[in-house]
């Protein structure tokens, strides 16, 4: 029994949806299908979810919404007409949009419900198309599937009680098409996961029904050892562990949502990344354990958009509670941190720049200065992080030396290094403008030479 999740590019057009249907028809063990909202059809296209958010912003600003609704409806109309489906589906989509704009719920709940229209509509369209192809398929709302979540708009978490109800779906004889990205609270409110959360829904359903495998269809043949936009024709990764994929997806591998591994990981359900446009390719298999390899480094991930707060104080290590006080300030200001490499008198805190806008930066620095009285405090923006990832990395001699030599040979200065207790990854902080040449040099060192 398989769960298959199809991403935004897989349901972006009628042509792509026909490919999805062919994949399902080729393997009727795929009883549970999870879908994203229609994504981009071409590079400069818009994702439906982004269009829905723009619609909401216009509505809140009191401007005319029809110039935003019309492109959304044209997009769905084109898909429905080309699949030769009933126009009643289109009417239902428009009515749902109108309802979410004008109902009596609070604005946060209405925004979540509006953002979910893309996934919900994809599921209704795909289920209707599968039925028109003669398959025993039907749409299943996440509420009826048992996807019960926390009341945390835009960042829902699955509640443990959900899995028992989801398990009861195993007895179905039908193909169930479930919209991703959202669930319902115990009180019946629609709440979305974080952006890209359709992967999370797929993993939840796979864990709930105890699937043999969770197939995640996207627009690439596999996970690659490095970002293909930085290195031409990088090596494909055939097998990864959950820990390795978690590190890679955190640090810029957007092929899979980093939170989505948790339900599958807990139930030890293999996850296979596959390509809708080339379904015969074996893809990348993610498992709990794999055979040891001479090459412990499986991938090099990288991402920009970081900053660091550097704090120095003589005898910091003897000042009880210093670290707790720093992190309490960040917590009070609603800021999450990524890494915290430290020395005996120094502490660097790595933060996503989007979490530390300039106005909040001033408040944080002011509080740290007043409450902790450091000798020096500074902030550095426009940083990039590079993660070298692989099981057993910490037990392999020479990895750090090879990495630092590769970065040095690219004439790039290392701003910080963090490995700590991780056995799976080693992190390097550099200036964002040096990212490409550093990654290219690292790839050559670990995968070419």
C-alpha cells in the first residue's frame, strides 16, 4: 500500500495532471494521493498560493479584488476545460473563495482557509479526472481523513490522536485524493501547516496508514549531491538516511520540506523522491539506515539569508546563566535561532535575516547591552551557510581538513565553523557573495577529485 504526493509542478496544468493520472493507473497500489496547489507552469509563472495571498492582501487593503480573482479563476478554468470536467467544479471553487473573503471568522482563520483553496481545488479536480478515466477515486477532505492539528495558524502541528483515525482508512477500496497543506482543529477550524506543507500531509497519511512506501513526486529525477544551479550535472544520490535528508532539506535542498520527515521517520516508512515527468527513473530513497560507504559525505547543501549576533565578554564562561539570558531575550522578542557556536568568552548566534528585521535588531542589541553588559556586541548580515552532510562524518578522519582546504583554495574566508555533537553535518559560515565559488570548490574536492 503506497501513499503518493504530487507537488505544485505536477498539478500545474491539465497536461501535468494527465501525467499524474497515468502514474496512478500504472500502479494501483497507490491508494492515497496527496496534492499541492497548482505551481508554476514556466519560470516566470505564479503559484496559485501566491496569487491567493495577493488576493487576500488586496481585500484587506480595501482595493478591488476582481483583478486578483479573475486570473485565479482563469487558471482553474483552463485546467478544468482541458480535462473535460464539469464546470460545476469551477463554480464551487469561486464560491469557496467568496466565502473565505466575506465570512464572519477572524482574519487569521480566513487567510488560512483562503490559502488552502489551491490544494483543495487540486484534489477535487484530480479526483474528478481519475473518475472520468474509469478509476474508483474520490475526493477526501482532511477533516474526514482524520488530520487533526493544533490551533496555530500558518504553523499547524499534527495531534497524535489523528493517526488512529487515519489508520482506519486502510480498509478503503477506493483511491482517495486528499488535499495537502492543511488540517482541522478539534473545534473544526481549518489551519494550515507552514508553507510547502503538502509534504507534511503526505508523510502524516503515510505514517497513519503504515504505508509500505511514501512516494513524493516533484520535477527532478532525484536528490542531487549539490544544487544543480551552482554545479552542472551534479551526481545523483540514490540512498539517504532520514538524518541526512533532514540536514540537506534544512540547508537549502527545497525538494522536500524539512518537517515532513518526522511522521515517516517515527514509523520508519521509506520515502522515495521521484519525478512526475520521468516516473521510470529510480529516484532517491530515504531510509532509517543504509550500508556504510567509503564516501561518508553524501551532499553539500547551502543557503543564503543569514546573519549573526556576535557577543564577547571576558570570563563569560564563569558568568552563570549568561547563555540563558541571551536566549531569553530572543524568545521574548519572538526570534528563533539556527546555530550558536561559542568559545570561552565569545558567543555567535546565527539567525535567519527574515526573523531579525532592522527595527527588531535595534531592540535586541539594546536589551543585550543593557541586561548583559558585554565587552563587545556586533551584528553581521549577508551571510551564507554551507552544510557538508553525511552519516558517520564525525568518525571519518580528514573531512574538516579537506573542507577547509577546498574553501581556502577558492580564496574564500571562513567566518565560522560549527559541528558540535552532530555526527551528520559540518557547517561553515561565509559571506553570501562567496557562496558559489566555495560550493564549487567543495564539490570538486569531495565528488570529483
